């Protein structure tokens, strides 16, 4: 797409971005619907870093692929989309409910937060995250089970220890969308995460 939104002469028809991304991540076509839902949930946000970056790049009249490249580049930051890597590592350490509780207690005792929890804009929980859980529950498996056990352990700890920023007043602990991305989308071995 060129400046002003005009399609360049001879340009190919629009692509299905989620299918292309799924293929690039080594996932099958069946994953593209979930990937598309996650992309829409993330794009439908006012001022997160990747959405803001895409809007800034678009405001220059840049082509759509350039806008997406900017947004995806911002998503790689450790306090944004790359947070999923830390969540995945934590979920990978969970074997069962007692191990999840011990892991959460260890992190609290060490003064470390629980990655994927306590977003300041969503003290009651990120409403977009619930949609990702619904997607994940359509494909149950051990990663989902471990993640949900970890989430439960983090909620219990927040109630018991009343640690911040995971608890605000009487609001129960809710996970951020990045916590849910880490287990809601299928991944191929060695594929990059969102």
C-alpha cells in the first residue's frame, strides 16, 4: 500500500496476516484463527507500546508492512511481548499445585514479582486475557494445566500476603494479557512467541 492508502499497480491481493505469521512460526493453518484473535486483542488497545508504534509509523504514510514491522519490533521488548518468555519459563517449572505454591512463595520472598501479573492499567485484570483463556481451553493440555495452577497459586499468595502491585485494594489478582499469550497460543518447538 502506498501513501494515502492507494494500492500500487500490480500489487498482489491482500494477504491473511495471521496465516502468514502462523506459517513463519512453524504453526499450521488451524493456529491462524487463534493467532488472529490474539493480534486483534492486542491491536484493540489505546497506548500499549506496539500499538502506539504502529500508529506512529502509519502516521508517516508508511506502507502496512512497515507499520507491522515497527509494532512487532516493539513487541520484542522484555517489558512487553517478550515477557511471554519469562512466563513460559516460570510455567515450565510448575509440576503440580504444591510446586506452583512453592515457586510463587520463593519469588515473593526474594522480592521478585510474578511475571504476567499486576498491570497498573488493569488492577482488576486485563479483560482481553479472558478471551485467550477461552481459546486455550479449546485445546487443553499440560501447559494450560500448569499455567492455570500457577495463576491460582499467584492469586492465593496475593490474598494471603497482600503483595503489590498484584493486588489493589479489594481487587483480586488477575493476570495480564502477556501471561495468557504464553500458554493460549500454540507454539512450534523453537518458534518465537508473542
